[in-house]
């Protein structure tokens, strides 16, 4: 697309700046600087020592130093702040608009290309603007995304921590959009970079950082923590962070001056539920040890459930999502509710698994595990949320933001298709159709959605695949097969207490 190469940027000033920044002192200065006399260059004729020639040619060939027309650029910028930033507030809009008003001389080429990529990724014709069709926006995202990725991976601004972290956070929030790496790869890279730059540490006494830089370190770490923990929860994988290894002070609502009041509330409470998730994740090790020794573990689950109920009871009313009244809801309340449902699903799936393992030690098998019904309730609630949001505003960036939670709930619903209650079966079928419809709607934008659809369909249609997935999810063994039928009956058994 010729219109994506209308503005040509001069890379040499940025290369000179990069070379000189090698000597910047501070937390990571000992790793980033070169021993010996500092040589500061200013003349362009010295540019040949600034970067590997082959890498520089690759960036030029890919168009890393080219931008779309001014009109398209500003339309993509507006799309970025309107669609992506409400859930990923990593760029200060007022400062960006002031600093980047001259597109031919941006403070950071990497950040500018990243913002344009995010704007194209979330672009909605007729809402974001009228200069691009949906197909053109996707092609634009693909091209500009590759430019930003190459600038990042070849270290064009390797001594510029804030744009690097902003870029990684955008990449890990677009779920394999067009950046040829998995979201987990970029998450790991973001975690490593945040630690390398000391963003997890208290930098209040670091005189090499401006007050704005200190603030952005705290904000970027906070958003990374939220995104990383939600990603781990949805995938039921190990959490990436521990509060034990940080000294940074978490931003309060009053300190979050770069975002609007509603986003302030969202960040504070999203961080809160991530802290609850970390505590609950720590209970898994404790429960496993109790199960192994044949001791009661119910009190540990009760503690997890109490923490989750306590979180929800303290959640402000304007952040509690009501699927029955979607028009009065916001993308922030929807996001928090999606995280809440995901955590309920994780807790009760784990509780079902432990109940099965504990039951092997009993003479009489329990007829029912109440937690298994809770997994259905949580998945159904997640579906209602996604469906209400679809009717309220269509498939927006929120659908991509919640993709892994959608997948987890969809897989769980396949397990309930064989329930003896026709109402449960019908709801499971309805939810699955809705989840698959969502994945089909975003598959061109997010190729990962195709793989997720295939997996869900296999579990839904192939009995052996279904049994293998269920066995793995609940950590069942050969002797547990007689429990499978009982999982499909939601009949309370108040007499059984592990």
C-alpha cells in the first residue's frame, strides 16, 4: 500500500542519540555502558559506527522509517486512544499529542509505529474514521506491526526503556495480531525488560530519572502485572509475578494523573483482583500437600472463596457488571467481571480435581462435587457478559482482550454438553455457539482464534478427545472413570465434606 510510505523519517539523529545513551548512568548503567572513555558524537559523518549495516538495511527495506499519510496517521492515533487505551493505558494521551504533533520529528520512532499499529489493529470503519476499509486497516496493521517489531528486535531504541515497554505491552495485548510471536513470548520479554530496567524496584531516589520517568516506570509495571496475571489466570498457567520480589510502590488512584477517573478505578481494582489471584495461586501448593497426606483441604478452598467474595463485596457499584442492564455498563466493568468469572472458574476446576483425588481414599464415592456446577455457572456468566457486550457495541478490542478467558469458558462448556439436565445442555450449546461466533468474528485479525476454534470443535465432536481433555483438566486416573457420569449430575450432596 503506497499510502503507508508517504512520510520519510531521518534515522540518523535517533542513531546518534542511541549511541550517546549507552553511557547513561543509573540502575542499569553498569550493564549498558562500555568501559573506558566516553565518546559523545554529534556529527552525521560518524553514523557508520552507530549500527550494523545489515540490520540498518533491513529496517530501511521494511519501511521502518516511513509513515502513512498525515491524515491516516492521525486517524490511526485517534483509533488507538479510543479503542485500545481504555484497557491498556500505557501512553499519556495529552503528552503524546503535544510531543508528536510534528510527525516528521517524533521523539520515538518505535513508539509512533507502535501507536499506529495499535490504531490499525483496533480500527472500526465509520467509528474510528472513514479513510480505511476493514480490509485496508488489517493490511495496515500487518505492515506497520512488522515495522515496529523489527525496530524492537533489532534494538533501534534499546536504551529507551519506556517506549520499549510500551511497545511490548501493546504487542502482548494483541494476541498474535501480525507480529509473528505468541503473546506469551512478548509477556516473557516484557517481564525480563521490566526487571532489567528496574521497574519492579523503588526508583524514588534515582536522580537519573525524571519525575515523569519514575511515574511511567510505576504505571508500566502496574499494567504489566495486571496483563500478565490475567493472561496466566485465563490459561491456568503459573503466575509470572510475585509481590515478594518487588519494592516498587503501587500507584494509588490519586497518583494516576495520566488517565481518566474511570480508568483510575479500573487499574486500582484490576490490580486488586490480581493480588487476590496471587494469594489463591499460592494455595494450590498447600492444597496439593494436604491431599497427598490425606488431610482435609476444604478450609484452604474456603479461604480462597472468601477472598474472592470479599473482593466482589468491596468492588464499587459502578464497576460491577450487570448483564441484565448492559447499556449502563462500561468496558471497564466488563473487563473486571471477565477476570472475576475466570478466577471463579479456575478455583472450582481445581477444587473439582482435588475432590476427585481425595475421593480415592473413601470407601463410598461422593455422588456430587458442588464445585463442578460452579464451573458451569462461571462459564455461563462469562458467556452472558460477552454476548451483552456484543449487543451493546459489537466486537470491539474487548473481544480480543478477553480471548483467552473466552477459550477457557468455551472448553469448560464442552464438558457440560453431556449433563443429564436438558437446561444445562441447552445453555452449554448456546454458549459454545456464541463463543465460536466471537472467534470467527476476530479470526482475520487474530490468527490464534482459528486454532482455538479447532480445539473447541475437536473437544465438542470427538469423544476420545473430549475424554482426554477432561481427564487432563481434572487430573483423573483410570480408576476415576466411574465418576464421569456423576459429574454430569448437578444433585447436591450436603453429607459429603472432605
